[in-house]
C-alpha cells in the first residue's frame, strides 16, 4: 500500500512539471515546439493514465485477493469448528447410545424383578386365601410327621403319643365327618402305643452313672467269708443236741462228726490284694458303662449281656451283706428283665389317609399350589 501511494505522488508531480513546460513554451510563442510538445505530453498522459489504471486495477485485485484470503481463512476456521462440533456430536451420540443400551438392559432386569415380585405376591395371595380347613390339615400333617420321627428315630413313645393326640384334637375342632377314618386310625395308633411298656432309658442311664460313681466305696469279700460260702448246708457241722449223754456217747458222736468232714476243691475267689481289687473294680466299671451305652442304643442283647457280667462280678468278689451291694444287685436284677426295644407300630396309615384328603382339588397344600403356578408361568 505505501509503495502504490508513492507512485501516484510521483505521477502527479511529473504531470505538474509537464504543464509547467507547456506553459513556458506557449509563453515563448514557439508553434512547432508547442505542437511536438502537445503530442509528447499527450502520449505521456496516456501512459500515465494507463499506469494509474493498472495501478488501480492492481490495487483492486490485491484487495480482492486479500478479501478472498480472509474469506478462505474464515471458511477454514468455520470448517474446523464444524469438525469439532461433529466430533462432539459423535461422542454425545455414542454416549447416548450406550446409555440407551444400559437403559434397555436395566429395563429387562427390572421387568424380571417385577415378574418375580408378582409371582411371590401371587403365592402369598394363594397362601392367605387358604381357608381354615387347609391350615388345619397342614398342622395335622406336621404332627403326624413328628410322631413318626419320634418313633422311628428316637424310640420316644410318649412324644409320639403326644403328637398323635394333638393331631386328633385338631381334627376334632374341624368337625368334618369325612375325616372320621383318620381319627379312627389315630385312636388305634394311640391305643397300641399306650399298651407298650417302654423302659426309662434316661433313668437307667442316670442310675448306672450313680452306681459307677460309688464303685470305689463298695466293699470286697474277705477270705474267711469266701471259705464259709464254700461249704454247703450238707457240709455244715451240726451242733449236737443238748442231752444227758455219757462220756462214751459223747466220744462216739465226736468221732462220727470228724468222719463227716469233707475236703473242698473249689478255689477261693476273694480278692486278696489292692491291685487285684483295682482290676476287679475297673472290670465292673467297664460292664456297667457297656450296659449304659447299650441302653442308649436300645441294644437289648448287648444290654442283657453287660448286666449279667456285672451281676457275676458282684456275686464273686463283693460283700453281699453290705446294703449298697444289695441295692446294686437289686437294680441289676430289675434291669435284666427289661425290654429296651419293644416292637413299635408303624404310624403311616393315618398319614396316608390324610394325604388323600390334602391332594383333593379343594384341599391343595401351599406346595402344590405354588408348583402349579410355576408350571403355568413356565409354559407362558
């Protein structure tokens, strides 16, 4: 721009100088020179005009080029901005798409949870809508199962009777004549259980524990007592009757008595040393513990064997005149005739009859109703 303005100033200065020369020539009244000078200066003016036009055109084109460059730069900046906006929009679309996918997955999961909640609610409605009869039959079913377990597992006759009586009382409250056969079977089962005499296993266990606890205090037989026991009644020396006898008669009776004395070959069983007594005590303890464990297992054969062995130990080695020995022998004698595991009846017939009533269409249990509802949902 400054260069073009300088050129224009120079052109204008040249034109002024040309006008000054022409004026001087005119003033000098030189016609030829004036004519030549006019053509020359006309040519110069044309050249100057062309130069001015060219300069103006060049300036115009330069301005247009600058404007075009500015427009291109502005367009490039706009394009870059559009690219950035496009990238931002792409990321936004991608995030929105991911959010939509997550939302769809959450929606599916929520739908499943709603379905499960509806299923649970439906089951709850089924349970709540059960009438009094259904609840009573469910209670009776539970009590019959308990009675069977008490007999089959624990051998608890009293517990089984209590459960059967509870079931019968619940059926009585219903007052339903269609359940009469079940009550009839329950009465039969209760009668059969009442007719059974069951040993008090817990009492036996406690009594044997007490006997084992005072074993160290029990007295053993003395050797003299064992010698006396070896003689039978036929071997005993009879005391002569107090009569008026002569000396000769008394002598003859004494000889006869001496002739009746017999030699006994049986060995003496009395414990004579502390070590032997300790061994006998441990052996008796072992038999009593074995009897206790057999009673808890309802093992009749093993129980009777252990009791018999303990009785034999008491008879051979302990002082039977002692009150504690007599009491222990009496206890063992009573246990030897006990029946630990009598034949117990099967308590399944009443339960089977009850199941027939429960499985009828009007008396479905909660389990059957829930199973049917689940099958219906699976088919859908």
